[in-house]
């Protein structure tokens, strides 16, 4: 693929590869895009930032041919185009990498790369050797090691994304669009993705990147567009604006200061985990959490933290160990018993475990405590509604109507509903897995405040987080896991970035 870094109209003015102008899109009563605009240039990575529900994913879905705009212009190389389907967008050179790629699990990596266009040999048979060879060549170009002949099933999300990018390259994509691709990746995986994205950018590809993490935006992008409430706010070279300015434009108000956790005198031990084991996943994990305490479970992605949380809650069966809540042993493998004992789990994967996407925002928010709100066996609708409204207000959830299906909310707003759903159960033990993943910077402080308030009321909180500032800011104690084992316990005073990274990796942090 040979594309000059900037397609030139004449010698001075670079011409965008992609232009969106005056784009409007509504879903029922919700105006998702209101005069949105975007220019993408070859050889440049462009960040798209904005609060949850600002319209970023919707804009991308218009580029991807998933949604048709109600009004507006889409131009490729200065010529107006209309995409009626994702395949038309792909054929025009626009490749979209989503947060959770959708490879065919039963096909090999190479088959996924070339699905529908496999190289064929004599008698029309698929030439597997040629296919694997081409796949190997693509991975070599990206400087990644993935076996083309292995099945896609069981691959990490990071590797699956790389396969999607390799596919984009093999289709000669000129525009690479990534919607929060890093949300489910570890630090090392993010860096590897960026190496690949930078290489493509430097070969002339236009890159569009969405993330709620500014360190990533700064590491990859040259230009940044801010959106608010579906509208274009600003576009600048990243070198010309400060992060503070960008954030202020995103939220359209002064930002709450970073939340400072309340000091709480810890009470009795509420959650007691002893010798928890699951073959090949985690071994001999023991710890306690007192009422009023926030204990963080830190470690690399894949260290077994989420699995331990699920083991405690009873989602997965375990091979050994006991879990006690307020002194009473929980039966293994029964989330129902865990919930009855006052344990709540806010899962990492909200789509699979956190929400019933077809049910309304209202029902999802109040689902687990529907019994508490009922009188004489039926729901008191008014109370339910008031409660849901209060939570959506506190978490700044953007929605049209409480009766809308939760699946129509933006990614971050779905996460807020999951949080509301479990925070509102007034649990004894609250387990939160990546509580602020995908949540915009304007709401993070509010989530932290809510957690701190619950701790002050005596709730024992176990928090899994990959974001060190969140771990260090919120935790009274930090437990660090590595390869399925608890390897360190650091009281708040000793929990520094270096100490946590050292325990999580077994290596000194790079200066
Ligand atoms: N299919 C749909 N049906 C109804 N409403 C929708 C649909 N898709 C998006 N919306 C609404 O459009 C608005 C913009 O959503 P979008 O997903 O574009 O936000 P976003 O900027 O990507 O947010 P996030 O950072 O949370 O991912 C939201 O209010 C959302 O509820
Ligand atoms: Mg989104």
C-alpha cells in the first residue's frame, strides 16, 4: 500500500481522506448527533473524545456503514459517498476495530483473515499453505507473533484485535477506526497495539482513535476532536491544547476535583476467603475484607483477579477453599446464595453478565432489589422510578426515557446502569471489577465518591482495577496477584506505583 502521507489537493492544502460534515442522527427521541463533523488525514492519528453518550460510537457507526445519517455529508477523497451496509464501507477502505472483535471461533486465524476470499489452488480447493503463508507475512509486517493455523477460539482480545487489523491491512484499508480498543487490554498489549497503529499511520493510513484515557491519546495521536451532546466542539493539533482545556470542553463545566477518599475506621471482618483454588486459574488465595474497608486487587490482566472475584461470588465452580460472609460459609457455585448473604458483584463484562439488554433502564437498575421495593408482593412503581431516577442523576447517565431498553445506551452509560443496579442493593460485601472502565472523566470522581460513601456505611469493598491511580487513590489495602497467586499485600501507606508494579510483574518498574 503506497499512499503519500497527505493526499495533496495542490501543493499547500492537505486534503482529508474522509470528511463528515453537518451530520445529524436521532434514535427516537434521542438526538445522538447534532451537526457533527470530522476530517481525517492520511498519515495522522486523530483522537475523538467526549463524555459518555456524546455520540462518538454513533459517528463511527455512520463511517462503518452500520447507521445511515438523517442528514449530512460523507466524502471520501473529496467525493460524496453513501454507505448502505458495513461491507460497502469496508470495500471503500474503511476498517473498524471494535472493543470486542467478533472472529469466528471455530475457524483458524488465517481462515478468519481471508474468510470469503481464500486463495484457491487447483480444482478450486482452498490453498491452506498459501493462506497461512500470506497470514504469516502480514504478522511479520506488524512484528507480532501469532500462529496463523491456530483456531481463533481462546485467543486473547488483544490478539483478536491484531488479527482484525491484519485483515484491514490485507484489504488495503486506508482508514483504521478504533472504538475504545484498549479498554480490555493490559499495558503491554496496549503498547503492542500502538506499535502496530503507529506503523500503519506512518505508512499513510488515517487512524481514528477513541479512548477515555488521555495518556493513550497523547501516546498515539496528533489531532484531537472534542464532541459534546452530539455536536462538534473543537478540533486541534494535540500540541496546541492542554489536557485541561480538552476536558473542560468535553464536560462543558468546571470539573470536580479528584475525589479524596474518606478515612474510615475498619470494623469486623465481613468477607473471609481461605485457600481458594481453581486448577490452572488461581491457587491458594486467602484474604479478608473488613466492613468499611476498600481492598484493591491489583495485578496484570490475566493474573486471575476477575476469576477470583467470580469464584468468591460463586459464578465459577472452584476446586477448593472456603468463603465466609459475616462468619457464615457460602456454598460454592451459588451466586443466588451469595446474593442472599449480601454479596454483590459488579462484573467486568457488563454485556454478558451485568445487564439484560432488552429490558428497560428502569428494570435493570432496580432488578436485584425488586423484592425490597415491593409491598404486598407487587412493585410499587413510583418508588422504583424515583430510585432509578436518583441513581441516573447521580451517575450522570444519559438516556431518553427510563423505559428505553438498556441496550440502546452508549457503552459508558450501560456501565453506569450496572453500577447503579448493584450499588442500590445496599450489599454487605461489594465486589467491583474495573468500576470505571469506559466511564468518562467527568463521572469517575462520582463513582469513587459513591464507593467511599458505601464504605463509610460499613460495606466491605473488594475492588479490581487496572488503573493504578484508582487503586492508589481508593484502596486502604492493596493485594497484588501474579499468575494466579497472591504475591503481596500493601497497606495504603506502602502502596506506591513502583511497589504495585514490582509485585505484579516481579520486575523493577522502568524509570
Ligand atoms: N441504537 C440506538 N438506539 C437508541 N439510542 C441510541 C442507539 N445508539 C446510540 N444511542 C444513543 O445515542 C447517544 C450517543 O451514544 P454513543 O454510543 O454514540 O455515545 P459515545 O460517545 O460512544 O459514549 P461512550 O463513551 O459511553 O461509549 C446516547 O444517548 C445513546 O443512548
Ligand atoms: Mg461508545
